[in-house]
């Protein structure tokens, strides 16, 4: 079994800026040391855009910007 590594996953309401995660109403985040993956995380966003982001120690930070609008 592999050793736990710092891992983060985020989902939240998108504001269209693509400026990163945090601060939006209805955010979900899982952040800690995991052997497989972080999550699942959820946000209730009917008719809204969402942003998703993730990060591990073996890869750079990723932020989708606003996606799945509608």
C-alpha cells in the first residue's frame, strides 16, 4: 500500500472569474493525507456554474474555472 500524501479536491459555485477556489456560497472541500484520492465533495448548484479544483504533491494545482453552466 502506498503512503498517504497531501491531496485536495474542491467544488463550488463559479463566479465566472476563474480566479481560484474558496469563498463562494455552497463550497465543498476535502483536504488531507490520502492513499488514493480526496473526496467526494458536492455542491448544490441548479442553474449555476461551478468551479472544480485539485492539488497533490506530485502534480501542480488545477482549477477548471467556471464549467457546467446552466
